[in-house]
C-alpha cells in the first residue's frame, strides 16, 4: 500500500499508537503518557538525528532537575513550607535549565521542560512517588527511572513513526533523499 505523505503519517501514527498503548498495558510500571510526550518532543524538535539526541538528552536533564527539586522539598533543605520551598526550588531549577542551554546538547529548552513537567506529573499523580523512599530506590516507583525510560521509548516511537510513514508513502510523493516523514511545522514534510 503506497499513500500520500499525510495519509501515510496518519496510518503510521495509528498503528504505533495502538501497539504502544497495548504494549504499555503489559508493563504497568511504565507511563504511556510520558512516551507520547517523548514522541511529540522528538517530532517538534525536528524529527531527525540531532532532534533524537537533543530532545532525549534534554528530557532526561529535565527529569533530573525535577528530581533535584523534589528531593530538596522532601528533604526540607530550605526549612520552609513545602509550597514556598517548591516555588523557590523550581525557580532555581528553571534558571539553571535555561543557563545550561548554552551547551549544544542541552540547548533544547522546551524538551527539557517536557521532561521537567513529566517528572512532576508522575510525582503528583502516582501514589507515594513524592517521598524520599520512592525517589531513592532502584525501581519503577522512582521518578528518576520510570519517567526517563518512558520518555526515551517515546523518542524511539517518533523515529519509528517517521520511518514507517516513509515506507508507506508512494515513491512519487517522497521528497528526494527523504528517509522519513516530518509532521511538525518546523520543517518541510520530508527530511533526511
């Protein structure tokens, strides 16, 4: 079956989304919503090799920064009410996230905040996750483990999506040299 690029992209997304939801149901410790965020971050970042590296590294950096904020709040490092401590720690982390963007590998600030926000989504949604015990053990209840794994699986889904969409696209609709499909407005519909 050879399709126009948009139809190929839609079919590839449908197949991968369905398979992903089914597969994540078999591994309840992983977060499908975080995988979809990773997929979206990869695509929005350019859906190419550089995007794979910067989006993935930055999302994990964001999770680490969120983990540091959470550890500082749970550990009562600032000796303030949790709401004030959280606000101050998040402000400091945001400062360093943007400051770190001067390094090429950490330059994708939106992807970093995707990781940061995903970590806090997990910490606030998952029972007992916002505790020193959960954040310090080697298990899928640790935000520092489960969220990066889920986000990085999403980056892989983004790569697979582009590859599958390109394979489903009729040759006459492919851009010269295109290996995958691009669905974000940052670039044309095909890229190398």
